[in-house]
């Protein structure tokens, strides 16, 4: 989908459309890559498959990308220092505590590279974002998958109990992909107290900015207090830059120094650094897009409830819907209608993950859902 240059005036109009739609409509084991847009796909495909932000980067970020042509011939080292400093300031840490990645995916890869081998395991929830497990397989490490709770959340006590002397890494995605559920502040605090200090706790907060629940707390609240904590975020979601690839991890100097050995040199390109700096400086980006996402998501809830369909309440920019049959076949039916939906998660084979698109895209999805899976 083409990026959208959103000025303040046009963005306000966009927000108005979303809110208006909510009011005026009738109560308005597969690889990660398999769900991507295929080469040569028509431009009018509705993409609700990869949890992207359909509105693109903020206007200041788009302008910054354009300006980056002046320094495109230079390696990005100096600008890397600037964005690391901005991220460090945001989280109240030193620049030595920040590591940049080519998207958060590179962070997941280098964590596995640094700490796992054939004698070790990584503890994860089932289901969760698969990348950390996939990269662990490359290192010949075992993935210990802990089933989620009855309400589709991380079973943190069971995950802590699964950490042994052979577990250098435990991965917590909060909010979780694909369920959109969270663990609470109290649950996280208890988890931190139970996990052995010899185990690095990697908390993936890719969807942090969309959370509205007062029960939630960012793991950054424990940064500096929990010595075995690593926290990861990305510019792919609320900042609308999934195609530009920029993520980061914050933690103690020692593990980051080990991880740095596995990074590509100059792994963050100049254009995305410029866009990232502009995005962090925009005070309206996060609250506006949190509300825009929540309003459109609520419209989807209303429509699903109207049809008496089961869904999992989400704190992210996607929702899982029970379609009562194998998701892969349902996905093909959507594809025939030029709508891309989420991939199949084997442990939740009848649950379809839907990214929150624009109000018009969600209307298109609901019309197709009612045709493909009648209520």
C-alpha cells in the first residue's frame, strides 16, 4: 500500500472520517513471509494481514525522508548516534544502553545468535510471534512453548517455572501477537521475581503504543531495577514505517555488547533514521493514532457482536476472530476477493487475525466475512 503524506489538516480530516464512520455506520505453522503481499498483486488489494499502520508515517517524517537525499551518499554512523541519543533520552538511559536494529526482526535474530546454541532453550508462549523461535532453530536451540491461559494470555507463572539453567532467554510479547492480549503490571512484577537471574528476559513491546488498559505497564518501568531485562520496540507499527525497517532494544551494557557483534555494520539507513527522529519529536503521533486505531477497532467489535461472532478483545492494532474452520481455506477465499488476512497460527487454527485498517477497509472486510462465513 502506498504511503500517505498526512498533513495536520488532512490527518484531522482522516480522524474525523474514522470517528464519523464509527457513529454513522450501523453501529459502526506457516512462515511469517507467507502472509505478505505477493509480487505483481493489484494495487487495490486490501492489506489486513501484517499489522501495519495503513496511514503511513507522519508528515514530519515524510519531509525528513525527502531531506535525507542530501546525506544519502554518506554512511549513517553520525545520525545513528543522534537517534540512539533520542531513544536514550526517551527511556532515561545512556546511549550505551541502546542498540538499533533493521526492524525488530534483526534484534530477535541477534539475541538468539548471542545467547542460544544446541545446549540451550528459549521459553516462549504458544502462540506468539514466531521469529524468535525460527531464529532459535538456526542456532539448533530448543523452543519450550508454554500454552496460553484460558483467556488467551501469557501464562507467566508457567513460563517462569520452565526457565532452567539451560534457559538463557525467555521471550514475552506484550501485547501479544497474535492474540492482542496483555499481562498486567502485577503479573509482570511477579514474573520478574520468579525468573532466574541467569535468564535474559526479552520483552517485545512492538504494540505498546496502542494499549489503553489501565492494568498494563511497560517493562521500561523496571529498567535499571531488573538486571536481566531487555526491552524491544519498533517504528513499524504506530509510526507507520514497517517498510523502512527500524527497531531497537534497550538493556544493560554487557548483553548489548555481546549482541552488537552480530549486527550488520551501518544497519539503519539514513532515510529511516531521519524519519525516526522526526516521529519521536511529534507529540501528536502516538495519541492520535492510538485513538484512531481504538475507534476503528471498536467499530469492528460492534459489527462482530451484531453477528454474534466470537473475538478476542485486543490491546493492539489487530483482532482475532473465530471462523469455526481452518483459517488457511478462509484466507484463500478472502484473497480471491483481493483482501489479505492474517496467517494461520497452528495452535489457534480456527482463529483469523485481522489487522485494523482504515474504516473503509474494515467495511470491505466485514462485507466479505459475511459472505465467506455467514453468521
